């Protein structure tokens, strides 16, 4: 992980609530993998790299890699950007997601949050023939998925978090990644686990992973603010995450 600078090259609106920014980045970031993120801050031309500090940056999960020096991020349309905006980037942050070998059916659950951190994995998994289903629950249903690859099955849950063929969807999944909104994440992960357990008897270890996206005050393991209670130890989201086995996490 190191600090580099990037520039916003292009801006494209992808739906009513989100825009995609194409960032010209240092080549060292082109090997970034699904699950890894960037800590970013807007800077001006007279920014002096010697004065950098890691604190209070935005956490961005890229959604696509276009070339060896071009990343795409998705940001809310209300955030104002112009081409040419300079960024200071600290990254990559975190460990890549670990996919099961011979992964056939992957289920993605977004609960009360846009599914953005889940999007970088889509092209790679589709290319290897994995069947992908994304279920949006609660406020995640406000996210317009029409720009996502059409091979991804998108399901909107009802107000009481049910959907048609729910038992089947949960039953055939080889692996599940769950994303929840800001706020009491462990409570929301617990709600999703209750939902899954109400429809599926066996929930083995190493199958259902929660992806944390809380703000990281330092991102380098220095402040301990991102510590999570995992059975038998404590882990840091910035160094060990963002994905943790939900059967091993102490949930609210
Ligand atoms: S954000 Fe400071 S230790 Fe993880």
C-alpha cells in the first residue's frame, strides 16, 4: 500500500442516482482485486506529497478496471466532480475476496445500501461461467441496476425481506457475500443471518461473508478503530477485511 495521485478523466451518469468516474491512476493499482478499496482525498495542484496523512479519507471500492492505468469508481450523483480533479489515493486497502474453488452459484445480498462494493467481481466471475444472483433488500432497492451486466439475475425483495423462490435462491448458493448499510453493521448482519437461517438449515463456516465498508480513520492498522470481534481473536477491517465469515463474527 502506498500513496499515489490520480486524475478524474471522464464522468458518466449511469442511472438517476449515480455517476461513474474514470480515473487515470498509477499502474501499481491496476492489479487491484475485488474486495480491495482506495482511501481517497481531493487535492489541488500545489499538493505536497510530503505533507500527506492517511486520516479521514473517503473509502472507494472500484467497480471496473479499463486498462493498466484506468480505474472506474461509482459515486452518488449529488457529489460534484469535474474532469481534471486531482486525487490523493492510498491503496490498495484490504485483502482480496476469496472465492470458493469451482464456484457455480454466487449469491450477493445488498441490505440498506447500494451494491457498489460488489460490482468489481461481476465481469471476472461471469467470464468463468459463475451464475450470479443479486438480491436488494430495504433501501438497496432504490439502486437502479439497469446498467449492470444482463447476465446477473437481479431480485428485489419485498418490504418484509422475502422474495419469490427464496428457499431455492438461498439453497443453491455455494457462497454468499452480504453488504449492509452504514450504522449498526453488526445488527444488520445479524438480521440477514436470521433471514438466511429461517430458510436454510445448514449454514456452514466459510460460506457467508459480510463485507464491511465502515469509514477507516487511518487505513493502515494504526488507530485500531476498525477492530471487529471475531471468535478467538480481534481483526482489523483495514488489514484483514473487508470480508469476514459471518458465522465467526460476534453479531449483535
Ligand atoms: S482504520 Fe485505523 S486501524 Fe483500521
